[in-house]
């Protein structure tokens, strides 16, 4: 978890990182959005995706996504 003080707003903001088996999997931002991280075979992180852009292997969207 990362905490930052926004002096202009006089607010503390939090970014939470989700780690599974020592690997970063997702990030929750202060505006409560969750971004899933995906890595290529060379270990480079691809652009994060939101739940609405995640697709199952069969090509269908996640339940409840648009």
C-alpha cells in the first residue's frame, strides 16, 4: 500500500497493490478503480486493463461487464 499526501487538497490518498505468489497482479487507485496487470514472456508489463476490458479465453466478457 502506498500513501501520498496531496497538499493542494489536504487529503491522504492510497494506492493498493495486490500481490499473488510474489508477483504484482492488480492495483487499486484512489478513485477506487482496479487495474489488472499482465506481463509478456520477457517480463514486461503490458498496459493495465480494467474489468470491462478483460476477456475470457473463450472470447466472452466477464459476467456483469459491458
